[in-house]
C-alpha cells in the first residue's frame, strides 16, 4: 500500500459542527452581538443581596471604589481638579461663544455634569466639559433656524432640548447595547473630521482676533473667508495686536511644556493666566472703548433649573431640528468621550465598559439639560491635563465642579473686562493641536483607502458643512467594507518547498505550482454581493490555466478551492459553488474543497452540496487535498490529450 | 541540536509581497473592480483593422454570429419565434393593462425592442418582452401623480419618459462597468420581492375576475382587499364564472405540460387559445352587454414615433417622478433580464457578459421609448418557452417581432371582443408560478438570515409598497455584510491528533488544546467596524484562559493569533493589534502571529508593527508557531507562579 493511499484512507474528515437548536444559536449570536463583554459573568452564582449590590455597583461605579478611597488619592485628585478647573473656566466661556450661547452657560456646564459623571462614570481620568466641535455644530445647525442674537431665549431653549435628546440618545445606545454604532466612525474618519472642524473653528476665530462685529453664521471656508475679506475696512488693529500677543504666549507655553513634561502645569495654567492678564490690561487701559470687545456682565449664582425651558421647547415648531441636532452632536460627543476614556484606560491598564460609559455620559447630559447646561463629554485636551496632573479617580471632577461653583457664586464679576480676543486665542491654541496632519501622513503611508476617507471628511467639513463631512466619511468607510466583500481577492497557491504548506504565490514567489492542479484561495465570505464576481473570476482562472497548459503535456484535472478564509456563505454563494461544480464537470475537471470552516460546512450540508461534490473531495488542509489529487493523477491514466482536442474542434 | 530548534532556524519567513508603485496597484485594483472579466484580452496583439472589427463585434454581437448562421438554425428559430409570439400578444396586452396603459402599447413593446436586442444582445435564449412587476411599479409610482384614465396622454408621456431614463440608466451602468450594483440585490431578496409583487398582482386581478369598474390604485394587500370587499354588491357572476373557467383551462394545460415536457407548446399556446376562445364566446353571445368588459377598439398600424412625447414630458413638472420611476423599474427589470440570461447561458454553457447585456437592454429601452414602447426586459416565462421551443439564436426574437408586426398591421380588429377577464386569468396564471414558496422553505432550511431577508421583502411589498419591500430587502442584506464584519467569529484552535494541523475546537471537537498556548482564529478582515470588538473579545479569551489555568501548574505564556482568514486590515485594526500587544506584554504573555496574508503583511510592515512584535514571532503556519512556542516553553525556565501572584497582590 503506497504512503499516499495510506494517507487518503487515514485522513481526518472535515467536520460539520453539531447543529444546535435554532433558539440556542440565535441566543448565542445575539449575545455575541450585544453582550460581547459578558457583563453578567460576575452575577453568576451569587446570592440575591450580593447580586443587588453588584448591580448597584455596576450602574453607579462610585459605590464600588468610594469605600477604598484614601487621603493619598485625594491629595492627587485635588491638585488635578484645581488644574483642570483653571482650564475649565476660560474654555467653558470660549466654547459657549462658539455655540452662540451666553458665556455663563459654559460655566454652568462645568458644574453639574462633572458631578454626575463622577458618580456614574467608570473612567478614572476623564475630565468632563464642553467641546469645540459639537459646540460649533450646535450653532451651525440650530442657528439656521433661530437667530441666537435676536431670539436668545428660544435659541437657548432649543440648545437645552438638543442636549436633552443627545443625552437620551446616548443613554439609549448604552442601555440597548448598541454601542458598536460608534465603531462605525472609523479612526481615519474621526481624524479627518476633527481636523476639518478644527480648521473651521480656527477660521471663525478671525472674527474675535480682527474685532469684527458682523460675521457669517456659515461654518465653511468660503463663507468665512468672504466674511473676513469683504470687511477689511472694519478690521481693528488693537484687537489684532492683542490677539497675536496672546497667541504667541499660549503657543510658547505649550511648546515649553511639551519640551519639558514636568512643567505641564505651565501649559495648563496659561489660559487662565491669559484671561487674567487680558482682563487686567483692559481694566487698566479702558481698551473696551478702543475696539476691544469684552464679555461684559456675567450673571452671578448657580445653575438655574431649566425644566420649564425644556417643556416650552417641546411644544415649539423647531422640535425636530433640535432632536436631529441632539442626535448628531450626541454621537460625535460620545465618540470623542469613549475614545478618550478608552485611550487613557489602556495607558493605566484598567478596563472601561463602552456601553456603561454611554449611559454615564447620557445621564450627565440629561441632568445637564435640566440645569441649564449644554452638551458635555470628555474632551481630549482637558483629560490629558487631568492625567498629567496625576489624577487618581473621578474625584478630580468633583474638585473641578466645586471650583467652578465658587467661581459662579463669587467670581463672575471678575470676568467683566475679559476681552473676547483672549477667548479666541484660547480656542485657536486648542484647535490647532487637533489638526492632526501627522496622522494623515501616517494614514497615507500605511493605508491609502483610510487616507481617502480622512481627506474626504476633511474636505467635506471645510468646504461643505460639518454634517456633510461626517456623512461622506461614514459612507466611504462603509463602502470600503462593501467593496472588500464585493471584490474578494482570489489568488493561486503553490507549495512551499520542503513542506506540506501551500500559500499564495503572490506573497511567496518561491512557492511551486503543482502541475495539473490549480489551487485557488478565496479571501472573503462568499455572499450575494460577490457570488457572481467569484463565479466569473474562478472560471477566468481556470481558462487562463487551461490556456497555459494548451501546449504542454499536462492537463488541468483538479481545481482545489482553499476555503480557509471563507468565514461565511449564504444561499447565493452556495448556488455559485454549484454552478462552478457543474462548469467544472462539463470540462472534466474535478472540484476539490480544502478546509471549509464550521459555518460553511453546516450550510453546505444543509443545502446538500456536500452530497453533490462528495464528502471524499473535501479535505482538512490544502496539502492533503493536493496529495490525494497527485495520488489519483499518478495511479489513474491521464486523459488522452488528443481525444480532448478533437472534441474541442467539434464544438 | 533538537529537531524543534532545527525547525525554528530553518523556517520559511512570512513574506511581504514586493511593494508595487502606487499607480500600478491602483490600476490593478480598479481593473479587478470594474473589469473582472478582462474584456480587453482579445484585443491584445492584433492589427488595427482586426481591433476595429473585434470592437464592432464586441458591441454588436450579431456581426459575430450572423456569418455563421445556417438554415438549420433558422428552422429552429422560426418555430421558437412563432411560439413566443403566440405568448407575446396576449401577455403584451395584459401587462399594458397592469401598467394602466392602452393595450396597444403592450403590442408595440413586443415589436421594436426585440429587434434591437437581436442585434446587440449576447444571449441566445432571451425572449424580449414586457414584465409584470415593473409594469405594476410603473402604474403605482406614476399613477400617484397623474390619473391614467383621466389624463391618459400625459400619463403615457411620463411612462415613455420613465422608460427612456430606465434605458439610459441601464446602458450607463453597463458602460461605466457598474454592473455589480445589481449583485447587491441578493437572490433571497429577489425571491421575496418577486413573490410579494406576484401576490399583489394576483390580488389586483380580482378587479377583472369580479368585473369591478372602480378599483383602488394602491398596490398593497389592505387597500386591494378593502376595494374588493366594500363592493360586494358590484360583483358580476358572469365575469366570475368565465374567469374561473379560463383559470382552470390555463392551470390544466400548464400542469399537463409540466408532466410531459414534450408538450411544452400546449402550455405556450394556451394563452392565445384562451384569447381566441374568449373573443369568440363574447362575439357569439354578445356578453359585452352582460357585464363582461372587453378590450374594444385597438389602433391598427405600427408603432408611431414618440420623440415629441418625450420632449413634451421633459418640460413637465413630473419629470423627477418619471426619472425616479425609470431608475427603480430599470434596475429591477435589469436584474431579471441579467439573471434569466445568465441562467440559460449556464444551461447551454456559453458565456454572457453582464455589462454588455446591460448596454443591450438599455439601448433597446432607449430605442423603445422613442417608438411608443414601454419598459421591456427578458422575462423568465417567455425565455423558458423560447428555450423549450428549441431556439438557437436571437433570430427567434426577430421572428416574434415580425409576427407581432403582422398582428399590428392586420389583426388588431380581431381583439375587439377579447374579454378583460381572460387577460386577468392569463396574468394570474403567470404570477402564481412566481410565488416561490419552495425557495423560501429552502432558504429557511439553509440560511435563516437569507430567509429573514426574503420574508421582509415579501411583507414589505405586500403590506407596504413595492419600493418599501425593495428598500427593506437591500438594507437588511447590506446589514448582514456589515454585521459579519462588525462581529467576526473568534475561536480557540487545537491540534488535530497526529498532524501539524490546527483547527477550531468548535468544528473539530477532537482537536487537542496545547497547554500554555492559546491559539485564536479570527474569521474576518480587521476593520474599524470590528477593531474594538476584537480587542474586547481577545482579551476576554485571554482572561478566561488565565482563569482556567489559575489552579493548574501551567501558565498562559503564548497567544497565537491565526490570521489566515484576515483578508485585510486597516489602520484601526493595526492600532487594535498594537493595543493587544501592549496588553499582552503587561501580563508577560508573548503575542505570536500565524500566517498573515500579503495585504496584511504589507500594512504591518508599513506601520512598523512587524518591528514591534519582531519578525521572528510571525510564522507561516500555526503549527510552526506552536512548535516554536513549545520549544521555548521546554528550554526556558517557566515563570515562577509565586512571583506572579505576589506581583498581582501589589497591584
């Protein structure tokens, strides 16, 4: 008995995984889709009381870590909290301006939401606050409907309503375990989108720097530039000079802190220092009478409740716009918050549950919308400062909230003389670091398609609108997945010398083709979207192979399909295989399958394709399949070439 | 030197395919996307004159086969052509009624388009004609805007315009090589959609069968049923009895022909026989005065040119609706035509070029719209009859067109007395065979998800509208692809006894786990959509493995990721791998990759991940990776468990 024959008889059959009952497999696939992190694991085999406690701790993580909180931790958190508060106050005021809101709302938003987050959030580093891009989006989407300067009351109501719906949507995503929707914003899309938005925000700050009074509400490059250059006669040099000085100051401190990371606090305190210096300067020189715009009166006191505002807005005609704005800004804010939280968690190697974070962020926005706060999340810049300042737990957020509370109660009059140009300079400094051209270059180097996604998002945001950019980026990202499936790669495989291993000859040029056997590798699931392509492509491979062998002694007798990378198959795919089999039969070529996976085998069995092809023609490895074919080639008589050619002539 | 060490040193390195210049790889990927069938191959190495001839033959296939046409072929084509003409005349009149058009337009549509297709089409079996589902769609989409009975002229103009745009869209898809868009209508979606449409069309025929005069324009179950049952007092028994008789006749002949396929012509001639019998009956009994509606006067003469009608409609306010209708009906008609042409080509084993077929179908509709024809394609029923009648080439279409021409010139007065109820019976008989419940059962058995797609399309069409059904079906189909990518399967692999082969232990329960090494198989490309899922899932596998090993002597020391099925990776995926690597390093676990493909290796190299993980930790097969790990486990000292646990306590 030859060794090849021996192998054929002793071979392991390709297994069909045991069929599970329908509801069992449905349950397990739903679990993988919605509960991939298995949050119920900890509840197993526990008493009811313990389960209740664990449940409370699951939804309110502070209950879990507060008992273990120490004074050591508090010292660290206190320093971090004060540091981020010094950033929160000027940034809060600035971003409120970006959202066309009264500045005090920016301060309100740094008071209530951080407190809520400290209780519900599971990140130890996230510093809660308002963010630039969603602020811009709010003003560009709602500003179209209601003029924020002429009809401030209605505008504020709509912003609060949008915040409410953003919160509801965020919490709902988390509760319904749909967090993976956020994953569809690819990293490349976010880079392009954020850079574009930062560019637009920077350009808009020309209003403050140049001391312009009238300015476009548009958020695209063209209308901003038009607005700037049609008003050259209105430019104020005083404002411009002051702006440039502060920009220089802010960029220098940042550069310094980057060079020497121990002095991170220089950078962190720079915005507050600028505000103080700017205010002092205006107060002393009375520059407000010489073309420098100032914040003016800020209402003293804590956040007023705003439930009644929400109620009014619910009856307004603009409700749908507010809901739409809420959902879009909510998703973007969520994506930033989750990504930031996750990055720092990886740094400190603790675990963050995305869906739980969504609930926390959503709840803080719902609570915020009832207490005159607008949309908040975990901005990257503030979180990085928090991290650098050595925060240990979410208590740093509580410290920050307390500091903001004190500001609101006692210090608001101090901001009367703060010049708007300083706020513009602060925004520009924050935004410039978001324009991540290095990431774009990296994308170009590694993955051209990701670069296209990134650059389209950028162009969409800069020349169209923030929403356009977002839609384009998501659409192209999805298109990529669809294209991958619609045009899977097929490649010819050869044997790697001195082994039973077969690999693509494109990747391993030294692999040897096996005479008389065509081995094809399919690189994607076989679905309706690629079934007809694969049919065409495989028959083209066979044609080309036969063409090549036309004048040689060998005949193409076997086609081995390597199914290792075919993760799944649907009914269209099975019909495609059936057609290929028929086609091969007609040409007197034997079709052989190698290594179909469990899912694929199940479907092949149910559709009776295994009976069509014969279980004996399905092998666990390509090597075994080739051995078996070779054995047959050697023992059976080869087809007579002459007879074949005659037959060809007849047809 | 041990054998394991020997293997490690002699091993084949995982190759990085040679980098091609950017434009070269762009060109080749564009070629695979748009020209997978390589239509330019035949032009290579030819003289200019020959190239020109080949080009003409490419676009006008009749030039290629006409010189080889024989009288033998003509005899066969003549019989087939006459047979399908006998089907074309009653079907043409019936489907025109379904599209709310004057019956004669149905006859016109069986004259010009078949002639065009005979010249441009590459299928030898396709019989051109109008089809039921797009006819229904036309009347339901355009009927909403213009009442076909009160404003017939405008309605006809819009239908012709829709046909024109359908043709332009179809030809453009072919010219731009975008034929693969049609592939996104999965087989399951088409089954459900067609069955639903057939159900609705059947229900609508209750109008004809019951002799109702007023009827809903809605195409959903609810409004049709309402229309039928609110008019019980208007039902005409004469019409009902006649209808049931003809239905019985038609179903009996079909049953007979199915049982004895030699008598296919019995079924093929049955519609014409019914029309003749029905007309004679009405003529003799003057049943038109007793509640039996008849066709009435049909205009004699060939197709009038309709360019001026198109021109008028181009200026109308309903142009956008006409364009939308054209595009939707065009895609559906195209999908049917291509699928039918391809099926019969596979049967006779010749090749059909999808994109070329699209151009042919598009051109015939453009030409049709200029000569008073409405949307045509290759309906399944008529093509099957053509095939059974033994057609050899597209000449059978020319014969059919000639027969229809003779009808139009001389025989139209014969249809004066044809009762509408016969036409309804003909439509019902044709439609019932489209309700493919057997296919739905097959889908349920083989692939539950495909069944869901199918049944949603069905429900969408029957209870919503034809467009709703279509959108739902396509959306669910795409969602499936996205879900496959978003939630890839990961599984633990074990060694198959007595071999170097490692396979999923789910599929091969006898595979042995390797102590100290966790081998994970990833089943899909690693993209942004699944990067964070995979990160969570892989760390959960590691956690679970460590949990299991807690009280055993072994430690988890190696994680081998089998990348065989990872067809592609993007920058988010690479970041994910980097994070897993960091995470593994922190736990003192070594990350090993097995068999990354060419694409993946290229990206890993460009992003420097290969340097991070070390080229020596990437293996061609899982077997080699495991051998190397085992060798290290045996030679190096195992980590002291005690030390580890101490370290754990500290953290």
